[in-house]
C-alpha cells in the first residue's frame, strides 16, 4: 500500500477477534477522511478494553455497515444509565460505545480496525523501529487529534507520550460514567 493514499481512503474494515463480527467504515463527502480519532483514559474504558490507553473513532452510525446488531454474537453492556458498550459475546472484543440519546453517533474502538490499515509495514525486529511514514493510515487513525479524554488519569511516563488533540481532564459531555 502506498504511503500517500491518505486522501483517497473511502473505507476501512475491522472486526472482533474471532471474526464473527466484521464491519466496514465508509468515508464520503458527508463524512470525509480522516475520522475523528480520540482517546479516553477513564477507568471504565480502561477496564472494558483492558488497555491503559483506549482509543476510538467517533463516527456517524450510518458510516458503519452492516448494522452490528444484526450479528448474533453482538451484545451490549449498559455501562451507565444511558450509555451502552457493544462487544462480541464469543471472543469478548470491545467494539463500540454509544449513548442512547445520540443514536446517530458511535465510537468504534480503534484496536478492532483490521491490521492491514493500522500496520502498513512491520517494524524491523533488529532495531524495533517501525517504518512509519508521516502519512501512514495507521498514524492518521492512531493520533487522537480530536481529543484526549480523562487526562486526569494519565500515567506519567507511560500514557502521556501520545501526541495530538486537546486534552480534557474528564469529558465535556453530560453523559456521566463515560
Ligand atoms: Zn468475536
Ligand atoms: Zn472512557
């Protein structure tokens, strides 16, 4: 894959670990590339993803096909009064977060995007240096330019290294228990 295809990305794919849930995210004039990439270090996102630095893409619901609720292994956990977290009941992959009051928006967790988009070229084993081009798709997706939420939970020297995006101490949303 050429390194400078950024501007012509019309879709990326992803899915859960077992492969029973697979999705395509579409980009077009209404929802152009690149998507809004963000991170959240709240304890709920950390526990739910088992990651110290959970990252996701904030998308319009119609950008994702098919509707994940059509998969028999897709389940949702109500993590707070009005917020739901979608996952695969077969393999446990954490797929998305959504708020009931905002049905047109979905946060898709970035680690579920297929490897071919995130890693265009494997790192060199000898030097452990990734061959990252400044225009790589993985870097564009993985740089939380939109926002870094719950920075109050930052682990200095570990999760403060990711550059990009405004850092919010918590989350500027009314939905408690993000
Ligand atoms: Zn699965
Ligand atoms: Zn969170």
